[in-house]
C-alpha cells in the first residue's frame, strides 16, 4: 500500500469529474426544472407518465417471464442431463448475445409482417384469412428482447447448477423424487440467487433498449426521452424522465450487486466432486434436445438465415464500398474508444489496488455505474455540457461547434458508458495477481509505476485484450448515443441499419445488420473458448 501523491490525487479527481459530469449536469437540469417550473412534473403525471409506466412494466414483466423460461430450463437440462448435442448446445446457447435487439427486430419483421415471406407462405397453406399477430407491438417487442437477453439468465443459472454439490441431487433421488420434483425442490432453490442476478441484468437491458422499441413503436421511458427531447424540443421534461429512469437503473445496479454477493453462498460444491448427469434416451432425449435448442435457433440461427437471404436477394444492388466505409467508421470509433477505455481502466484499477482510500473506491464504483446507463440518457446528458462549451466557443469567435457532432464527443460518450466494461476486466485480472509480487518488487526498489509496467502489464495482457474487445463490440452495437452525437455524414453500421429499417428498406438494412452480428461474434466466441478451456482444466 502506498500514499497517493498530489499528481495522482488530482488525476483521479479530474478523471472522475470528466466521466461523471454529464450525469451531474442532467440531475442539475432536472432539479432546476422542478424548482423553476414545478408544473412540468404535474403535466407529465397527467399526460404521458401513466402510459409510460404501464407499458414499461408490461414489457419488463413479459421479458422476465420468457427469459426465465428460456434461460433456466435449458441451463438445467445441459447441466444435469446427458443427451445428444448437449456439449454443443452448452455453448451455442450463448450466441444470441452477439445479436443486437434491433437487428433481430428487422429480421423477424421482414418474415412476419403481412407481406413477409413467412406470413405469405402460411396464408397459402392455411387460407387467405389466416393472420399472424402483429409483430410490431409490445408483445412482439417482448419476444424479440427475450430471444436476445435470455443468455444472461442462462449463463448465471448454468453456473449455479454446475456449482451445486452432487450429493444434493443424489439425496433427492434416493428419497424417491422424480426429475421434475428434484428440479423444483433442489435445483431451482440452488439457482435462485444467480437467477435473480441474471434477471436484474435483463431488466437493465430492457429499460435501456431503444432501437427495437422505437422500430416497433412501443412507448417506454427510453423512447419517450428521445421523442420529448428531439421531436418536441422539451429539455426540462426529457431531463425529468431521464432522471426517473436513471434512478430506477441505479436501484437495479445496487440490487444486482447485493444479489451477486448472496449468490456466492449458494454455489459451493465439494472439492474434487464431479457432476453425474442423468442420461436421457429415446423420445425424452429428443424432446429435451429440441426444447433446449429452440432459444438458440429462434435467437440466432433463424435471424441470421433471414438476413443472409435478404443479402443474397439484393446482391446485385449492394453498394459494398459504402458498406465497408460504414464498417470502417464503426471499427475506428470502437478502436479509439477501446484504447482510451483500457488506459483509463488500468490507471483506475491499479490506483484502487495500491491505495486503499475510501474516496478512490467510491469513484471506482460510481464510474462502474455508467455501464448501466441507457444510451438515450447518455446522449442527452452529453449534449447538455457540450452545448454549453459550444456556446462559449461561439462567443469567442468560433463559427462551428467545437465539440457537438464530433468524433471527440462520440469517444467521450462511449468512455462515459463503456469504461466500466474494460474496468471490470482489468480489475478481475489484477485480483488474480498476489500482492506478494508487488511487495517483492517494491523491496527490490521498484516504484509503483515500474511495478505496473514491468510486472503487472505483461500478466494483464489477456484481461486488457478482453476489455478492449468488449468495448469495441459495445461501441459497434450502440445505437442511440451514436445516432444523436455522430458527426455529419459519419454513419456507422448501427446507424445505417436503423435508418434503412425505419424507412422500410429492410433489404438494404440486412448488410450492415449482418456485419454487426459477425463482428460481435468475435468476443463471444473467444469467451466461449476460454470457458471451455477452464471447464476442461477443472476436471
């Protein structure tokens, strides 16, 4: 442990101020609005707020029910049973995490809308009066979001099931419990804390969603914030709605942190114990394999096939030069943001490790909250201080905005939100390095900076690379913040796919949407490979 020098104290404080300034500004505007115009809150309460609350609650409830079903049951089957394809499904069920919700929304809309190929085919078979329920609805949004978000529940539940003591299940079977009874009375209680953690993450992602909900015309807090700010020009109402949603998100983040801590006490298995899976045969094995594979098929395989069919159908009209330019813009922003994020993450994580000071830990946790902030809130929170800076530079004689609509503003916004992803990865890597190494290096006369550069960074290469990949993929998938803050004529894959789909040009949206999925697959496959390697080494 060492004492922070003045330069380090100033650096940490300035960094915290820079990353937290947008939210401080947003809270300030909301408080100012309440003081200067309290009728704004009363107007919201009597107009749009009741409908927003109802739609948001209905959406969250539906997503929770479906993600629980699609996440917990397959997790139990692949963890406690042996059937054909189990080893593959164990990891394939994670792939829908690479599918942005707005991309899967475009794919299913193309297939299920009245003029879609699937709807038309079904009418030919079942008669012209047959109708598929409207996909562009709250129910359709629940389905789409559930297909994408269930891996959060699946991976947490699977970890809990694999971490259980085998003797618990053996005891239940020796007492005459059936497979269903053992699941309900033993498996489910063991997985409940981890299940709650996964559901909390699902709720956070649902509340933060913009692209799919906007495309489906579903009114929630996130879409209302955008419409109120950009279409109606009402900054005060938008700030109040953003603060309301931000408070809910912060409450979920705190709850998730506490639930994750409790989950650790329920997933302890005996050392050296092995999981003995029940072997399924015949029709039972076929049904379990089919039901376990359905979330993966509906959440990844079918959307990808739909997008590929669209690309093949319009192959002659695709402007590949423009598509690769959009991909280059996305990769450029992702690379720049990731580079800055890992530098900030290494600095913050190392200072937190070396200096046990309460305010450094508090800053670390506050910055970590940025990942749970919806992109819509982030865009508005960033615009407020940037507009103030631009007004100042205009008064100084600048004829164009200094920050608004610039690459610098986008990179700043990405780091406000996604530095947490790199921070968690780097901090996790640092925790695996024993402090005796630090003490030995210090005894040999190395300064804290030299210890970081010559001892820790070579060991942290994997964690830093993982953090960079996570940030790059998050940036490429990010829609609302990019949509608002991007420079003029600087489109990305996420922006153009959304714009094409909004204009009902789904065939043209297929190429950038598919590119997003292919890029997002890279870190998912690397994480799967790492998980499989750890599973083999633990046997």
